[in-house]
C-alpha cells in the first residue's frame, strides 16, 4: 500500500508523457476496484529533427550578432499534451463534482503536470506518487494502491 487510503469514488490520474488515464475507485478503501473513466492519448510527437528543420534565429544588438538557442519541439509537444490533460481533467472534475484526486506519474511527468495545473485543481490532490504505472494492467494498478 502507498500509505494513503483510497476512498470510494475517489479518482486517480495515472500518466506519463504519452498517455493519461483517469480511474475511479468503485470499491471501498479495503477492496479497491478501479474503473477507467477517461483515457487521453498524446498525438504523435517525433524527435525535434523530424518536426522542424529551420536554423536557429539570429538577433542583432548594435554591432553584435548572435544566434538564438534551438527550440526543442519534442519537449514543447510533451508540454502541450500535459496542458491538454489538465484542461480535460478540469472539465471532468467540474462536471462530476470530484473532490478527491490522487496522481501517479514518473517524476518528470509529475513535474510537468504540476506546472500545468491551476490552483483549483491542486487543491483536490490528496497525494502524488512518482511512479510510472500507466502502462500496467488495471489489476496491477489496483495492487499498487491496495493494501
């Protein structure tokens, strides 16, 4: 068990950089039974070299010229995905009156999710787990959160 009690009807967001699932505990704290409510897949996000071929921009300041840093288009695509996850999560939480949310994601994805979340959504988060479990079968995720 992760140390937190997952009550009936609580939601769990499990995510990584390519997929996010919103789960609902249809069981109770002693016998967790997770149901999938929403699945969000990231659009294809190839490496930066496949997304853009332009040279870095240049800037001039007086008689000095310098190039600007390269934009990591792959990273920007990942950030866009987390913002879309948070946007969809906000709408689901408002529609279904969700007041308890647990979040599980790898450390980097968890940081990106935090950065994308508004304060209203952060307030309902009870616990965060830095684990990559989104690709596990539902029964394994239940074991992860169960006692």
